[in-house]
């Protein structure tokens, strides 16, 4: 028996869901609002919990060509520059967790998922198709999308766009932080503004002085700020992210704002000279046609409170649509991919007529929501610790110096992913 999955969103989560559903034997239709499949110019860290899943999907060679494999994670004090502690990665992570820790460009991850999806039979990708609404009858789910309308003077292009309806056996909302599927399913209002601003940049390491180049993950912790940088694209490029606390301005539904490097340098205040030199070098060495930094105002939602927030009836949420989180555990993309793998497991079972789709989607939600909630909560707590001031900052630094690897390693996260299927 053939079943059809409708997926709203063609980002990393949506494509991972499409790949998992196709591998489970479902026909898949992906609806993406943008005119092209693409990802933004930012880096992503993938722990062994996620890399194992990608390897299981046959993407090991593609990852090896696109990613960097840092040998360690180093934590430094952003003010003094002092090394606080380190976690060996590389071979140690491979031996302990069965997969490496890697870093790569988000666009490269998106591209290899897209290529894998395009190589599958019975997968259809629809661009220019923003989701308008859905209807769950209990027997099937109907998705309504808007077709791209030609620009007509005097007409609102959204209101002018005709609606297209398609029926499926399940709808997966992977349409991100501001997704329409979640809005209709939960009606719980907009995401909350965190007051944290992420400045992101990426440039060739050849354009940096030798002392600023790096083949490891480095995290600088300072009062009300932190900076992380790591290699991508086989180590040839460096991804730099500086997160500071401040007022949010502009369109919150777009994270791709131009940013002024001078503003970031001012926010760095009295940080260590090496860190300030890196920020200055990125500002000076970026794209000369425009600002080298992009600004992302961070938003999230409270940790999940139950399975009902991840699936209802024939509709399920995945990734940021279900559990947007702060980037302080580097697991946003990871949890979306874990969601997709679990989804694939339940959809494979759903091919048996003895199992109904709503029950299995509920099982998917039951198997995922608590882990997602834990990662959300831990990410939020890490933000408080990373940006600590006063006595909390001193206690943090002392703990990292004393415990080092024991504190930085996360077996509960990197180990086997729990599943009830």
C-alpha cells in the first residue's frame, strides 16, 4: 500500500524528512515557499548523534568531502584569553560514539540532502508554494498552498495568488520558526524574542593572518557575550559567530540583516586582543562589495510541554517548527535530523494497514518531545552560563578548569538516541 507524505518546508529539516519518508517507502511531496532551494551562508556543528544518522542514510562520503573534522573543542575566557578547558574530538569521538564530530557550511549540508532527495524515486519538489492552510478530515489531510502569481499593478501578490489543494496521508510541518502549520495547529502566538543578537561571518582562512587561522572549535566566553569559530569546507574556510545581548531591530522574520562590523567591535569592549584581532580581521577581510557580517536576532519558544505540541491527528511538526532553540548547544539542525529519522521509523510501520497514521504520528511525538524539550532547556541554560557575570562567571570558569573534559563531554546527547519504535 502506497501512502503520501506532504512536507511543508524545503530547508534542512524538510529535506531530511523527505529523505527519511522516501526511504520508508512513502511517496513524498515537498512544498517550499522560496523560488529556489537554498541555504544561508552560515556554519553548522553536527555531533556524533546526528552524524550517525546521516551515515545510516548513505551520506558518509558526501559529508567527508564537504565537512571539516576538528580535533578538539577549546574554551577560552573572552576577557583574558586564558584557556579554560578542552574536549578532544577527532578519533576519540569516533571511538566513543561511533561517529565523528564535524563542522560544515549549512549550504553544503542542505545541498547534499537535496541531492540525496533528488536521487530518490517518488519524491516531488514544489517551489514557489507557500503554505496557506490545511484541513485534517481524519481520513486524509488536505494542504492548501499558494501558487506564485505574476506581479500585477495594484494587486497584493499574496491575495492574488490562486490556491492549490493536494491530499495526503500525513502532513509534516517543517516550515521553520514562523511556520504556518504550527500557527494553525497550536495557535500559540509568535516566537519570543530573546534579546540576543548573532553576528555571523564566513571567509577563506587564506585571507586571515596565520595566527588567526584555526582547525578546531573555539568558544570564547565573556560577560553578556560569547564568540565561537570553527573550520568548514574541508578546513579552508572559517565560520565565526559572535552573540551579544542587545536590542532587536528590523524584521524579526528575516535573520539575514546586514550588520556593521563597528557595532560588533564596540560590543566586544575589553575582550582579549587575539579575539578583537579576529573580529577586526573578519570585518576587514569580508566581501568588499558589502558588509562582511550578517545579523540574526535570536528568537525561540519555551521547552516543549507535551507530545501534543509535536503531533495532532495526521499532522506533525519537525525541527524549528516544533522546538526552536537557542544555539548554545549547537543542536538546532541536529534535533531536526533526529526528528526526521524517528519520523522515518514510524512511517515505515505505517505501511502496514494494521497501523493507522494518527496513532503512529502520536508515537513519533511521544518518542521525540521529551528529548527535544531537554535540549531546548539545556540550550537556554547554557546561554545564561556562557554570558555569566560576577560570581557565576567565576564559578563557571573554575568548574571548567577543574572538570574540563568531564564537564564538556555530553554522553546523554551524543550517545544512542532513544526511540520507542
